[in-house]
């Protein structure tokens, strides 16, 4: 990537001096942005533009070229790449659209591009993108004309599957005095994709925050693995989340829709922060330009009582505390007041203080308290230059000075101090201040929550994986091989055996062909027993009367046997066998499983049975391998957790037994990745300390 | 209110020429805002400020005064009000703080104020507020100095329990070219409150949109009734929603916390729009300055493919459709394109069109389609004056002209056309354009959803109330009287009788004192029966083994009787009786009820029994009286509705029977408002068409 972002020489292909030519805009951008390398141009006609000579072929350029930027009709891009290859160019950016995002048949041209690049050992970006802007060296290759002032150099790197969204997001943070390092637009990402740039920016010293706008991902698992390694905050805006959008995204960047629940779970597990629009990204960029929020304790300071209440509501929403403040501190603050008729606590309502310096001193005192982790300040504004014009509340003092003092204070105290301006009299241009400004305490508290959560993630101890579990791998292999020999794609009883090998408790079922063997088996394991149909064609066994529970003697077993057979005949279920299984003691049904996602591969799944999974779709996912701590997080994440904790005097249930099952499933799928899916449904979990048991399971190969 | 907002003469009390005096700021504001009435000043010392004479007493002012504005220490406000009364002043605004919001003991002064105002037939605003700003006549009485430019006259009226929040919200919309009519700050609202202003602004011809910032409400039911009558959109930001906030709000405007779920349900039922911050208010102000969104069909138009995808995601989130567009239209649009390599559909990706006029024509054509209700346009920007400086995509055309054309188009087409600007090169000052601008398609689609929903509310047919139900009111009265005589505050079996009078089906329980009478009754009603403990001290009867179900003969009944007695002895439950009740057929448990809220009075409640109510707190509220349509809305609102509709082949259940029960409860509480609460728990609803039955109920008087 370094060669792509820091070329010493560049050629722009597709330039002419005609008015409507977009290629020459790229030259203009390179000149405006004061690109530090050499610039060459290629077009169909010899000539010159902005004093740069236009060659008819890249082969004519009398210099070594590090990077080619191509803006030419789709049908000729392949031959241009060929020439670039011959010229020895190793990096290219293809801006042109009109590929597979426009019509399916263009896939052929795309495949040709991929092959040619391979042949010449070339990496390329695009097609159908806006290329890159490197604010450090002036490499600016989008074809709309850009203004350098809007891209001050900074430490945010942006990876965007839409050129305009990428550029706009950089513009929005620049308005908050947050500069950009690189912006890359990846378009149809035939060769270079988000994963390549992500790896690069995670290592890059100039990048402190990474923002991604994505419409799809190429390889979810790789994406996850890379994010997980990052110690820098990664903010993701992922669109194309509805069936309605999939056609639109397809014709924008040929992007396919993925399961958003799994995407969401995966990036959360990897520590990335998902935002739902660019405003939320800007909020994150602002807060992550400050020290982390290292705990839960906030002090709100505002001269607006209303904002104190609103701020407090939002602290409650985000589960922050507002600790009481020492009375010595409050008494000192009270002295700054005028009428002294406002009750001081936390929030500190400074509506009575008409002196910006006194407010600064208040903030400073608060920031020195050990138990306070962050400050939410909402202020009126009075700029120095305007003090004479209006007799503002802060006449004689000025908030401008205060803001720059606060900038130093947030660094010195190593605590985030968020400032929002109650701007009644003046338009505030955030660009004038070094400190980012928040629109209100609502935004500030939300931002502090993101910072706190990311800090907690960074400091979370990595859970121990179940590597030391002793498993008879040979035994499992034997079961799988036997199944393979029989051509089975679906394992029922064998699934229970495999779980058993991993120490996941199962209530082993016995398949019986006739009532005599059933009675024998029942007497062996002891009553009460359950009888169920054993058929791969029946998904919901009880719906067709294929399940009888709590059978307590031979006589009842005979009756049950007959009844099920009658039921099945009535519902014209094809040939079947019956299963005898010991009844387990009472507990709660939960569902554990491993799903296979086309993008992320194996995914561990958990949910509480019944209404929670079936009606509320209340399930949670994590990517393996997972630790016991991860498993516990999964269990606590679902709404059904309340049931397991115990509701109305019932419970608690054995949550550790579920954790145990989940980590063992994770180990199992790690050992045998040839298994596609595992479904433990139901796993009955007993009361706390009593364990649990798999009642039914299946494995799909 | 008119006298308060449109006085012909005003006196400001608390003025001096000292530098730190805030009273003189009020005079300055009145002068700056060019107040159309006469201005007088009163202070402790004779003198003058800004050429206005300061009298020592209001009684000295040689003119009739319509309105007094008081900014003086809390302890002397009462005597000032006395003098104002003597002077014959009928309206006052008390700005001073330091009342009950500061310390509980100040309640006394407040009570004195209330009494004095009554004696002199005076209405007053405050104390502890910022008073009013009337942008039409220049009445501007807050004590911070204001800038007239920030309050252009318009049609939004603002009622705020926090002066600064009210002023700030006016300022924010003025940046979007939306003017304000009146801003009123109500503070501790001892005499005039939100309800007074709300009634006034609903009638006021200059007000087209009302915004309220509230920390509490004085009389929820009155508030609800007034909002319900409004045909103007009412936007509400309600803070003080968490226990954490209640102390803060108390010391801000002496506001008590109310049950937010009921507040939320009530204002939704009344058609108000609740926002969670000022940004959302601004979004509403923007969209309600345009024609309503009269349906579900949107067209998205943008040169950014990324914004097309993001816009589509948000249409899916807000349940909008993106209808296909006629190919004739798309073909015409395609002609405007340059490279013609973008697939056109809906969204229309105009990334290939470099002509603002062509985009205007596209929007116009779309707006003429009968089946399209609103348009989401996201554009690049190129201002006319800057075209020469930058060679923008729209060189030779300009979006400025387009925006003013679009303003006319949205009015002519009677459809909302939302514009957001992808502002890469320029800072856009929304103040320069008549049309409000949205920050992105995300905000635009959210805004259109609010407009659609409000339009649907305005056009919703009022459901018919159950006025023609024939009830033996005398019978109900008899039951209530008998209970009163016995000193009962809680009705069990009598509750069932009362429900029966209203035609709410009940399974009548029989109280039996001995096993013989129980057996007699069971044989009378027929087995199977249930036996339950009848005790007012036991809330969850089954938890202590006080319930036995499905008893099918005399023998089982004897056993059950004994077992319950043993259980109750074991849990040392005090004296009790037993109930015999016929077992009803299988169905789903739902809960119907009437709750009493201190603020809103009677509230109808509904939820699906079991996990939904007990674990997920999945309940819904509406204020009576309610129609069958309202009841159906309630049922559909809860998550548990899925169960009633039928899940996994079970159901559907008799939803109309629940509706029937709800409307009858509503009628019952209307007829007998002396009843405090009614609890039908459970009501068993049978399969569709089979009705339902009350199994247990209680009434609290």
C-alpha cells in the first residue's frame, strides 16, 4: 500500500485539454494539493494542459512510473493496464465506471483486468472509485476538483466504498479541526480491498483513527481477524443492510448483501465501533481526538438548567454516574456566583456565574478530582472581538480564551473535557478552535460512552481458550468417516456421540425398531422416558404428534407407541423409526449452535428456547474461537437471560453449564472445520450447579 | 395570553444604571428588538438608563401599564406584586430565581404570590424563567442581551420550561430560515403553565408549529385533551425521564418526575411528536415547513451512489417504498448523462450528470408522477459566485438557482422535496437559502417519516366509542355501595360481578368455606374445575402452592383441597378461603387493566401474559375513552401480538374479543370514575371467533 499512497512519480491516463475532460481535473488536483512527486499525463492526442505534456501512450513517458491513474472508458482499460504492465508500473488506480456495477456482462472485462494485473505483478485499486487523497504528500486523484483547505493533514484514515462518502466524511471532520491522513475509495475492489488498507493503516504511524464506509465485505473472517488486532479505534458505517438496498448497492459498487446480524456481532466482538450515519462518525472522531474516558463518572457543568437536566437524562441512558462533589469545591464555586440563588451539586448549574474565567477554574478543580473520569461542559459563547459590540453575560472575559485553556487541560488531566456551545448570539465556526465542539450535552454524553466502551475493550483481559481439553479426536474422526462412507450429509444420533466426545452432556437416545426393544431399553435406563419420531424429514416433531413425554411404565409406553404411529399415519409422514430417551429433570430450554455464514465462516450461536428464539428472534452470535468469558457475554446479551437469572422466584439456572457447552462447541468446530453446522436444540439447563443436558442435536456436514 | 404577549405598555422592575445590573439588559433588548409599546423602568433609586427614566415605585409611573417584568430578589417579589396589583396591572412576568427550586422553604413565598395574584385578578408567568420573546412586536424580556437577527419572525411558537433551551431552539431553526412567532419560558409555572400557552398557540393564526421543552407537566390529562384537539403539529422534548434526573430537575424548575411510559403513550395518542434532542426538533421544524408527505412512496436522487444506498437503507428502516419509475422518464434522464455508464432506476444515481439544470428537470419530472409522495435529493453544491474560482462539476450552472426553483416546486407540487448538500468544497450557510437543507438522506428520510405519520394521524377517522352499550348502572352502583359499606378498598369476586354487568365475559368463581360446599358447587358447574386460595394478602397465588388446576372428580377435589391447605400452612399464610372455578378451554393469557396515574388520571393498559409482561415489561397504555380501533392499535403495539396472531401454526387467537374487553373497560371507568384501578389478570383469549374469559380480576376503589 505504501507504494500506492506514496509514489515518487505518477501518470494520469485519459487526459485531454477539452473543456469537458475530467482527466485534467486530476492534474489540477495534484497541482492544487502540491503533490510532491513527478506528474505525467497520457491521452489520445498529443498536447499539453496546465503546462504538462500529454503523451499518446504510457510507453512514451521518459521516466520510471510508480503509479498510474486511469480514467478512460471501461472497454479500453484492459489494454491500458497491459501497456502499464509493459512499462513496469506496479500500482494502478482505475477510476472509470461502467463495469459489473453497470451490467453483468462486464464481469468478463473485470476478469481480464485481474489476470493482466497478476501477469505483470501489479496491484490496482478500483475500478469505479475516486482513488486516493493523501493529505501529507498532495496525492489527490479524484476527478471532481477539490479544495486543499478542506483536507488539512491529520491522523484519521478513511477507507470508503463510495468516493463521495469518503470525501464528505473527511470534509465534515475538517470542520471540527480534525485532519485526515489518507482517504481511499475502493469501488468494485477487484484487486485491492478494505482488508489490504485496514492492515496498512493499523500499522501506519500517522493513523490514529480509522473510518470505513462499506457496502459489503469481501472476506468477513479476515476482516474480523484484522480488526481484532487493532489497538486503534476503528469506526464502521455499513450500509446495504436491507433487501431493498441490495439492488441499489449492486449497481453502485457491485456489492452483495450480507447477514447484518452477523456482521454486527462480528465487528462488535472485534472491538470496532459501528455508526449509523456520518454524524455519528464525526462524533466519534471528535471524542477519539481526546484522552479516553477511563471510567463511569461524569460531572456536568452548564449555565443552562435545562441542559443540566437533559445531560443527566443522557447520563442515565448511557449508564454513567454523576458522583456527588466535595462541599469544599462546591462552596468555592458558589463564591463565583452573583445572586447565589442556584443550588449547586452535580450537575453544577453555573447559571449564576458571569465570568468565563471562573467557569474555567471550576472545570479545572473538577478535573483534578481522582474519581471523575470526564466532564460535560455546555457554555454560552462570547468571542473576544465581539465583547464591545454586545454586552454579553461574559463581558470582560471571553470563552475563546477558555476553549484554548480547556484544550490544554484535557491533555494535562488525561481526561476528556467535552465542550458544547449554547450559541444564542453568535455563529460559532468550530474551525476557529483547536478543541472539537459538541452540538449539545446529548452528543457529548453519547461520545463519552463510545470512548468509555472502547477503553474498556482495550483493557479487557483476553479470555482463556479451551486448548487443554482432552478429546479422543480419533473417535470423532471415526464417526465422521463412517458418516461420510454412508454418504450422510446430516447427523442425528452421531451428532450426540460427537458432542459426547467433547464432554458436552447428552441424554443418549436409543433408536428402536419395535416395541419390544423399546421396552427393553426403557427398563434399562429406567422410567420415565420420552418417545419421539426419528426422521430426517420432520423438523418440528411435536407439531405432527411425534413426541410423547413422561412415560412412566411399560403399559404407557405401549400406548404411546401406538398413538405416535397413528398420528404419523394421519399426517402421512413417510417411513420412520422411534427414539427412546430418558426424561431429564425440569429445566429451561436453550439453543446452542454453530452456523455457517458465507462471509464470516463459522459463527457460534446462542438463544433461550421458546418465545425468545422463535417469536422475538432473540439470538446472539460470536465468531470462534471463544473463551468462557466470551460465552458468558453471549448469554448475558440476550433478552432471555432474565429467565436464566431467575424470574419470579424461579431459577437461577446453571449458566456456567451453558458457558461450558458453548466453549466446547467452539473447540469442536475449530478441530473439525469440515463440519458445516451444529444445532443443539434443545439443551436443557438445570438449576444452578446442576448442569444441563443435550436432548436433541444435529450436525450438517 | 394575548394581553401578556401583546402589551401596549410595559414596566421593567429591578433596573439600575450599575454595570452589573441585569434589569437594564431587558431595556436594551426591548430597544434592540424595537418593541412597539411604551417602556417604563422601576428601580430602588431614581435615575435613568438608555434615556429611560427609572421610577422608585411602580405606583409612580404616570401611565396605564399592561405588563410588569420583575427581576428582583425573591424575598421582595411579593411586595412588588402587591404594588403592581394596586397599580391595576393584570399581567406580570417574574424572572427572578431563588424560589422553591432553590430551597423547599421558599414554597411559602410562592404561595403568597399565588394568593396576591388571585386577589388582584392578575395572571403571572414564572418565577425562575426568561419570560417571553415576541418576534412580531419586539417584546423581548430575557435578561441576557439578545440579537434581533437571530429571531426572524415566523410561524413557530416555543414553550420552554428552560429559558435557554427555548432561546437556543429558536436560534437553531433561524439558521434554517425558519422564523419564530413567540418564545415563552415558563419556569416554575406557579400561575401560567404549558397548558395555557398551548391552548393559546393552537388558536393563534400566526402559529403553524408548536414546540415544547418540558421537565414536567402540571396536569397530564388536560395537556392530553388540548393536544388532541390540535390540527397543528406539536413537537415535544421532554426531559427529566430518569430517577437520576429528578433531583436535578427539581432544583432547576421544581419539576417532579412522571411515569415516562405513560407520558409517551399519551402524547402519541394525542398526535404529538416526541423528539429526543434539539436536533430532532430542528429536523421536524424543517419538514413541517413543507407540504405533508401524503403517502409511502419516495424517489431518491443523488450523484453519490453511496448516498443512494444509505438513503435506501433508511427508507427500509422507516417502511417507505421506492417504486419503479417509468422507463420513458429514466430514458430522458439518461440523455442528460455524460459517460452513460450508470444504471438508472430508483434511486436515480445522477453521478453522470454534470448540469444542475438537468437535475432540476429530473426532480420536476419525478414530482409530477402521481404515485410519488416525496423526493430525497442529495446534491453537490456550486454557488454562482464561485464558479470561476473552482472548476466545479457544475461549472456553468449553479445549485443556488436550483434550490430556489425547488422551493417553488415543492409548493406547486404539494409534495415535500428534501434537499441535502454533499458539501465537499464549500461551506454552505443554510441562512442564504429559503429552502431548509437537510444534513444527509438519513435526516431527510427520518423527517419524511415524521411528516407521513403526522399526516396519517390527521386523516385517521375518529373511532366510534361504545356509548350505546346498555349497562345496568344501578346494579353496578349497588355492588360498589355494598363494598363501601363494608369499608372495602379492594374488590375480588365483586370485581367479576361488575365486569359481568358490562358484558365482559367472566368465569364466575364460587367461594367455599368447606369441602362439602365445594363438591356441591363443582358438580353444579361440572368438572374439570380449579381450586385457588382466596386471600387479599396473596399476590402470586401459585408461588405458594395455592392453585390446583384440572381437577376432574370429587376424589381429586378432596385431595387438592387438602394439599392446598397443607401448602398454605407450610408457608404460614394467614386465614383464607378457597375458590372453586370451572376450568376454561385452552387459550392465551392476556392482561387488561385500568391504572391510575397521578398526572394523567385513568389509563387503560394491555399486555400479553407470561414472559411478555413479567420479563419483558411489554405493556402498552392509552388514555380513555378509547374506541375499538384504538384498542386494536394497543393490541398490535405489543411484541406479544405475534403470539396472538399465531406463531408456529398455533393461533390466531380471538383478538376482537380482547378489543371488546378493552373498550368495555374504557366505558366502565368512564361511568364510574370513583374506581381507581381495575386489573383483569388473566383474561384467557380463545382461538379466533371463540371469545375469551376473565379468570381473575380485582378492583381498587
